[in-house]
């Protein structure tokens, strides 16, 4: 694997590729000796039915594994690869984005640098989806590639954390209301006692 293309970095920095020519992913698999023409035709036929991504189908059929898919995607798209297991992702980065959107495009925000949001994706996304994410992010988007299974796992785990935080916040709000009501009741009782005491005098 070309070391200039297959990149793992612990922190995201601007990444520039000198070779920008893009070829079809099926041809990349063939060139790398991972698929043959019949395999590509089989995947394309299924893609016409399921509308899944080419690489996703190839993995599901057991023709390649996730690592091989990512290696070929890096070659095809010139998007760098990052190991998400090196990242401690802040759940608050997910707040602007609907869970269904991230699940649909298999993408997650992993870092924000100034006005640029860094997103991990399992495969290149459409220009329409990119614009949708950019609008929600309120700035530019920088993409890196990572494993589909890891991204899906992170989505589920992060939204569980956010749900738990929301529930805890609601509980605290409810507790605060109860304490305020209790304090108000105590003050009213104290006021009633003083009035009764004054009336006796």
C-alpha cells in the first residue's frame, strides 16, 4: 500500500494529495487483485436492487473485508484514513445533527477545529449530503475515512450518552422544581405561624 495515501494520524491536520485522478471503485478492487469482473457485475446487480454503496455490498457478500475496502477507498478518493479507536470523541459534537442523518450517511463528527468540522465517513458521500452536513455544522467540512462498523457503533453509543444526559438534566430540573416548591411551602407555613402568633398577642 502506498504510504503517501494510507495515512493514520492521532490528530487531524490539513491533508493534500498530489494525485487527484479518480477511478471507479470496482476498477480499484480489480487492480488490487481483490475482485474479478464477475464479482463486480454481481455487486452492481445487487446495487441496482438495494441501492447500497458498492463497497458495503462487497463486504456483506464476504468478497472483501473492511480493511481492504478502506485501502481501496483511500486509493480511489484520496481521503485519508484515521483509526477512530485513537479518538476520545466529545458527545456534544453530535448535538447539531439528527441521528437518522448520521446513520443514513454513516458519518460522525469527531473534531472541530475553528470553523471546520472533521467528519469520519465509511465511504465518500454525495455532494447533496455534504451540503446538508455543512449547513448543520455552520462551517466547512473535512472528511476522513474509517471503518463502517466502528462508525455505526460510535453513533449508537454517543446517542445513548446524550439521551442519558438529557434524562439526568430533566431529573435535575424536576428536583430543582420540587426544592423550590418545598422552600416556598416552608416560607408560607412560617408566615402563617407568625400571623397566628401575632393574632394571639
